[in-house]
C-alpha cells in the first residue's frame, strides 16, 4: 500500500516534470557505441518533447561536443572549481538539447573540497528541476568517481554489441552494479547488430542471465543495427537521427526512446530525491 502511494506520488512528480530521471549510459567493454547512443538517444527523447541534458563524464577524452558539432569554451571542471557559473558551462544545441562537456584533467582533482561538492549538488538540484532527463555518458574506464556516480543515478542503460566478449563484459558490469545496489533500474540495448535475431538474442541472453543468476529483472529497450550512416554522421558532426530520420537505425532509436518513456519502465522507489541523497552519501563517505 505504502509502495503504491509512493509510486503514485513519483508518477505525479514525473508527470508535472518536477524531477528529472537520471540515467547513466554504460558498457562493460569500451567502444561499443555509448557516446553515439547518448547523443542520438537524447535527440530521440527531445523529439518526443522531453527536455534533456547530456553530461559528458568521459573526463579528459569527452567527445559529445564533437558528435554535436559544438566547441564549448568551458567544462564541468570550470564549474566545480568555481571559476564559471553553471550557465557558462552549459551548452545549448538545437532541438532543446543541452550538454555539459567533461573537459580534461578532472581526474587529477582527487580531493574534492566541500565547496566543489556543494556546487555539484547545487547543479544537480537545479538540473533535476529544469530537465526531464539527465543523461550521463560514461567513459570507458571505471574510476572511483564514475562508480560512485553510477551507484547514485536512478537508472542505467547498458550497451552491448553482439560479440560474446562484449556480452560477458556487459553482464559483469550489471552484476557489479546489482551487487552494490540490488534495486537499481537496469535497461539493456544491443548495438551494431547484423541480423535482427542477433540483436534480440543478445538482449534476451543478458536479461536471462540477470534473472537466472542474480534474480534481477531488467528491461530490454531494443537494439540498433550496424549502419555505415553512424560513421557518416560522426564525420558530419550531427546526430544520425537528424541527418537520416527515416533510416532503419533512426527508427530503431525512436522505438528505444518510446520504450524508455513507457511509464512501465519507471522503477518508482529510486527516483528524484533518491539520486541526490545517494550522491550526497557517496561523496560524504568518499571524502571522510
Ligand atoms: N550502430 C553502429 N553502426 C556502425 N558503427 C557504429 C555504431 N555504433 C557505434 N559505431 C562506431 O563505433 C565507434 C565507437 O563509438 P562510440 O565512440 O560511440 O563508442 P563509446 O562506447 O562511446 O566508446 P568509449 O568506450 O571509448 O567511450 C565509432 O567509430 C562509431 O562510429
Ligand atoms: Mg564514449
């Protein structure tokens, strides 16, 4: 009963657009297409009327700005260091999409001052009210800081290609996350799929393994085909969804966005305030 009331309250908050869904895009093995996914997924969501911000967590090697064809002057680091305002590090691109660049050298900042931590929370508090979805494009390496962030977000989208090595690494990543936080809402997408059956088989295998070995339910959002248009779009520095809106890969991406927006995909107990609370706990623990 309490759960139902809580669920309803959260749904209402969501429908009023009060709090953003915080979502990390991750993979086990690197180079599986996270950044291209993040960029185009963000566009797909914004085309459906969602207000989306991408935060590039690939510190030092971020490429969201390249994929979007924007040259940001400042990064998240400038904001955290207090030299720039949040407004100054946020970049707007057409279609109501915003992003914050990861910048370079943030990893060298090992000690987070109280002031930096406060600024981070302040930023998220503000972004959660301003946006419908906050997407974190995670880097290939798992740093302590990125793991803390992963455990704080409400939802995680795990990307895997159809290669066995990518599938086992994606499973290991999901297992790691679940052992730390069994209530995390996990979604699965397969990328660079040759035949349709390979895509559905990959996601089904991951879903099955999670259910059988960890008793964890995951949601399959869909799959994206291998498509040379991805490369063309990267070269053109525009999302493929914008350049080729009717291509099969774009249609698949729109279907993934639909599956994500589907209210049944929302796990209720962990949304909104949960994100800030967890983040605060993680960072306080980390610095103490
Ligand atoms: N569906 C696809 N079809 C064809 N090529 C793709 C597809 N998805 C991604 N690629 C290509 O794969 C390469 C890696 O993509 P991307 O940079 O998005 O991966 P990543 O997971 O973000 O990598 P990293 O782990 O280094 O951050 C790029 O060259 C991109 O063009
Ligand atoms: Mg990337």
